C-alpha cells in the first residue's frame, strides 16, 4: 500500500509537471522577406492572421538569419552553430548532448517535423535527428509544383528531388501548404493531453515555383490596380543582373496570403483545444526574400525587400534580416523589441531555456529568454556571418563576410578585400558607405572580423565541413 501511494503520488506529480511544460509550435517560412507582411510594411500582401500573431507577441526588429541561403540557415537553427559553408547541412553524428530535439524528447515532449527539412537524409533525416513524427520532410529543397502532383513541374518534368509523402496523399487540386498545415493540425489534435509537444511546420512557401491558387492571384491582380508605384521601376540593373524594386507579383502575393490563411487555421486549432495560452509560438523565415539575380531574367524574382538592400544570398540587410515573432500568453507580454540583436541559431537555445530550463554548452547560439522577459537587452551584441561560396549567376552575390556590432555593420568581400561600413541606426538601407569617412571605426570593425575568422575558421572545423560536403555529394 505504501508503494502504491508513492507510485500514485509520483504519477500525479509527473502528470502535473508534464502539463505545466509549454507546448511549442515553430512556423518557419521559406524565402519570406522582412517586409513581406502587412504588419512589417507591405502595401500589397494582406496578412491579417500573422499580423494578429505579431500583435500578441514579442516582435523583434533586429532578428537575423544565420546565413542568407536555405540549407546553411536551417543548419544554424537546428544546431545552434554558425554555418561557415554553403553546403553545410549534414546532421549525422551530432552529439546527443548538443541535439536540441533529443533534449526535448528526454524531457517528455512529443515531437513533429512537417515540411522543408533540406538537411540531408539517412542519419541526417529528421527521424534520426529526434523527431518522432515527420511528414514531407527530407533532403528535397523545393517542390516541382505547388499543386498536385507536387514532384512534377507544370510542363510535366519530374523534379530533381522528390518530396516525401505529399505525392502519395495528394489528389488533383490539392495545394502543398494546405496539406502541410493539415498534417500539423492532425498531430496537435492527436497528441496525448498529458504530454507537451514540439511541432515544427516548415513551409516550402514562398520559395519558387511562384504559383498561387487562381482566386488568390486574381484578387491580387485587382488589388494591384489600386496601388500607385509612382516612378519606381519594376527592376534596376545591379551588378550583372537585376534587383526587383516593387512588390507587384500577384501570384507571389497569393502565396504569402495562403500562408497567412494557414497560420489562421493553426491559431484557431490551438484556441479550440484550449492550448493557446500555454503554447510558445515562433514565427520566422530562413532568410530574406528573392529580389536579385545575377543574369537578368534567370530567376523569377518574387519580391523586393526595400527599404532593405538586396535579398537572398547577400549579406546586406535584405538577405539576412527576417521577421521574428514569439508568443507565449502565459509568460510573455506583447511588445516590440527594437534594440536586441538575435540570430536564427539562438532559437532553440532560447526554447530549451524557456521550456525546460536546459542549457546546451559549446555552441554559438545563445538563449535570449531574459530579453523576451524584458530583463535584458542585447543592443551592443557583436554577431558574424560568412558566405564562402558566390552565386554570381543565380542571385548575383559574392563571397563575403560581415560583422555587426551595436549600430555598425561592416561587410568584407573576400575576393577583392573591399570593405563597406554602415551605421544601421541611421541608414538601414545601407546606402551610405562610411568606410572612408570613418576609417578608425572601419579598422576596428575589420579587426573584429579578422579575429573571428582566425579563431572560427580553424582547420578542424573546415575539415569536418569538407568531409561532410563530400559525404553529401557521394549520396547525390
């Protein structure tokens, strides 16, 4: 009887402990630029559900991707480490104590990953990484079409990488983002009531191909007729290619608004189940919007990131600054956090800290739980990026490294060694290079960058990267 009482007491306490842990929902978009939402300044894209989420969240205005491209930025988020290689994306062999997802599983969480993974397969598949439930997640970086059949483009050509699950479950007329949302909602509804969940919904939208539902595209064609762009051209020549200057693509607008509609479904699901108050919701993007190409006409340029400069692939603000909203009604007061500088690789260290008071050591990412709680500000933080592979034809970018420290940001182009210095507080558009006007500040920032590269780009790290990339190539 004594043991039975102890067991009952333990069971009840475990049940209460599990119940008190917050659920976590991460909504991760693909190629969504900082200004691709009505709440961040878009005059075309209408996003009432995301706006509502932002209004109930701590909203960061100085949030950054860890890298301006898909795979490395996702690697940064999932590992909390700074990606220093374009092809860094294999997660096999990551020590368990540094695996965020396995830490959540050990703490009693049910885990799900739905959508774009783009970090390899085999021992790097999300199933191997610790996610107990996965759907449409694998090595593929994109879809052949937004509509069924998803692995074929409009011309009927098979896409080079096949997305798992969607093809088997889909039927004519089905739209990919809707199916991914339904899969996540299904997981949330089936999750045991006494078990917290961690669910990642990583949309393949709004990456190319730019395809919207007919009714969404038609609505935005009508809306476009009411917008006066004045003398702003659709494109300007930049480098060997173009930069898009207007948000005027009705199909892209329809894709953004479909994501917004699906976010509304997710919010309603949590409210209907009574889970909204104790669920941490994170909304963000992997990097900036696709606004530049290297050869004019080679890419379907979807959007502009103005007033931010450039876009995907570039270390200018348009390529790395992203929307970031974090909502937790039980604990966090909604507000705009305009000072603190945070990165994609900080997301999981922060969630571990908030949810289970766990710290993972030996990584680059940091928990900004104290910032969310209003106890701290990271306005003077120093952060770094490096892009060691250029995409001169695809997105028109060059090999570069960058450092931001407080209000100042310096970019160094690795081939030419040219530098540019900006004061982002006064010039978020990076229009006025101060490197000649403020040579002492430029020298100070360059020294920070040189020291970081010297200490960070060490042979051991780069050898691991090279072996990783070779391993991925052999599988392709």
